[in-house]
C-alpha cells in the first residue's frame, strides 16, 4: 500500500510539473524569438540586398517578409509599426509575390506589378498607399505590368528565390519560415528572428528593439 501511495504522489507531482511546463511553453516560451547564431552573414547579406522599402529611420533595423494579402502581416504592421518607428526603428518591409502552387495562382497581376515596382524603385510611399487599399481592390494604377515584361518578371523571381534561400538558413537556427518572418538586431548587437504569426510574439520584438544598449 505504501508503495502504491508513493507512486500516486509521484505521479501527481509529475502531472503538476508537466502542466506547469506546458503552461509556461504555451504562454511564453513558444512565442519567444530565436537568436541567429548560424549563417549570420548569408542571412544579413540576402536581406540587405533585397528590394526592401522603409521610412529610412536611423535606429535598429527590422526586416519583415510579407505578401500583400497576409492577414498576420497586416496585424503586426498595425499593432507594432507605430511603436517601433516612434523608437526610431527602421522597419524594412520585403514584399514577395508568392509562386504558384499546383497550378494555382498565389498572387494577382496587380500584386506582381506592385512588388516588381517596389523592388525596382524602393518607394515607401507606394507601399503605404498599397496597404491602405484592400488587396482585392488594388489595381496598381500607373504601375507597369510585370507579366509579359522580362525584366520585371525576373525581379519577382529574385524575391521568390530570396525566400527559398532563407528557409534553410533560418531553419538551422530554429526558425520555421512563415509570413511574416522578422529578422532584427537588438541594440546590444544580437541577431534575432521569429515567424511572428501570432500576436503573443509581438511583445518580445517590441521589447528587444526598445531595449537600451
């Protein structure tokens, strides 16, 4: 009987510990960003050489990879960009026109035209104008088409190859690519990243970029 009682007690203690660990993981650990310790140079170079657009602020750099109809991307922008930019964080947005999947288009002609224009002429104003319009209503007014234009179509493919190249490099650091994926440097110089698809991850990004050196 005593052995049985001890086993029951040990089982109960283990259950409580497991429940506590799961709760900590679910509420905190799973949403924390990862430190980029491997392939830093390759990741940094790929991001810097991409067609990002930004308000050109002078503080820490935050790269965010998005596609236009991405609800999680819009949510992060609306919730965090104002705070980050108020702290002089340069929010560098890289817009991707996703490739077709099983013969199904993942982007519209207007989206591809706008992505090519953003990568080519790097206009933050255009990005802001685009995000004010629902994706389905955007007609890319005054923007040259990418479809049928070899040079602009090539720009679209460069963006897609950027994602293809980043996925294994980020995975080597524990980051599973998704939209939006964010990469930044803290004020003390650490390279960090997360696929911030859930609002519970925002506070970590904001805290790290607002931290004093």
